[in-house]
C-alpha cells in the first residue's frame, strides 16, 4: 500500500485529490492538511509520497521542504510539487531542495494515480506542462555541459550506464530490466550515483545526465 499525505491550503483541492486517489486499491491517503501543519503532519505519518502545493499563503511548499530537510537530515519522502503555469520562479528552487516531481493542479485523474505510483517506485515524475520550465530553470544556473561531463567522471562505467537510464526517467525496476541486473544491485548503484554526484534525488541526477550528454534521445 502506497501511503500519501496531501498538503494544500484549499480544502476543496485536498478533497478532490483524496477522492481521485481513493478510487485505487493500492493507494491510501493517510492525512491531508494546509501548509502551516505540513511538516508536523508529514513527520507524524512518515508517508511514502507527499503531494505538496508549491505556493500557499501562510507556509509555502519551499518552506515545507526546508523544514523537512532540516528535520530528516535530507532524507525526504518522495515529494511532488503541485503547481500552476504561473509559478515557474519556484520550480528550480524546489528541485534544489529535493522535490522528486512536479505536477500541474489540473492533471488528469489517471495521470495523477500513475504519478503517485511512479514516485513510490523511486522514479521521478515531471508533468509535460512543466518539464521545460523545471529543466530549463535548473540548467540555467547549474553547471554547464563541460562541467557536468567532468562531474560524472567520478563514476564507474556501470554507474554512468545507470545514470544515463536515470536520465530517461526509468525506475529501479526499469533499469534492472534494461541492464539485466538484480533490483538490489541497481538500488546500490543508484545510491552510489546520487552520493558521488552530491545530489538530493533522482530528478537532480537526471538533469545532470541530460546536461552531460548521457541521455539517449533516440529512444
């Protein structure tokens, strides 16, 4: 069972998300709250996935991420930021703080369910509507392609293969299948890649893989 906490200052939004996710047998919304109660609620319930509004009037999503990082020593649950088209200035900051995904608030119900399952599997999720803004905003202020290429030299050849597949957005299971490796072996490689590159999560290493030219655009 995938355990989810919903954070949005609008009760109507939380009710709608709860209703959608409640139609599935493998997802349970264990709590929902506004921004002011978010950190305490998440710490109390320790969910697998958090859907977090990026912009709220009292305590916004970035503040919640900072609070979680401080209290969890950087070990965040899978957090997907709920956003709108007019919140681009927040996106790269959320990525740096450890967000594992970005979803538009008008995401179709079936896509929302798929995104939650994807996040729970350890993969990242980027709504097509915000992908360009997220990646573009992050890369605009991140290391250039040459610096990214130098950064990945600390990885072994096998770890670079794993990094390239992370850049394609594959889950651990997908990487294991593609590389004919045991899932436990892939998990170890992914942890090593994230650690060696000093990243917070898979989204950040996926961006770095793209910047370093490791992602196969022909697939």
